[in-house]
């Protein structure tokens, strides 16, 4: 007697395990219990050379850009007080003279300096 016809053939092993919850139990048994979230000692909360920070961090946002060429002062957190003074004013001729920046000028035909958007 052929018993293979007694079982439904449209149920796959994946569907069976998913419907019965055995798949979740099997997955949980494969995971390393040491990797699951648990209370860790106080030392592991700050993984670095220093065990504690000396001062409260001042930086609120950091965006790391991977690009060809150098990063601007905005990405390197290098404060430029002169740029804040020149915010909104036309870019000096010493910067723009002889440079192929016609495509950047737009309709206004002048480039303006943009200072930092956030306080340092």
C-alpha cells in the first residue's frame, strides 16, 4: 500500500513549520543566547579607551560623507568665523576669478557666501 497519498501534497515544509510555530522555535535554538539582549556590566556601556567622558559632548549631529576630494568645513566641524560674517554677501573675486563656475551662478549672476546653519 502506498501511504504517500494519505498526506496533502500542497503543504511545503516551510509552510508547515511556519503554521505550527516550530520554525520560530528552530530559529531560536540556532541563535547564540549570548548574543541576545541582556544586562551588561557598566564597563561595556562605553566601549572605548576612556571609561567615561571628561565633558558633556557638544556635537548634536554628525554626517560622515565619503567622497572624492576634501570635505568642506561643514563636514569637518571646522568653525570659520569669517564665513559667518560674510553670510549672504557676494563671494570675493579672489575666490571666483579664473574659475569655471559659470554653471553655479544661476540667474542672479553672482555667488553668495553661505555660513554655518547651526551654532558651534
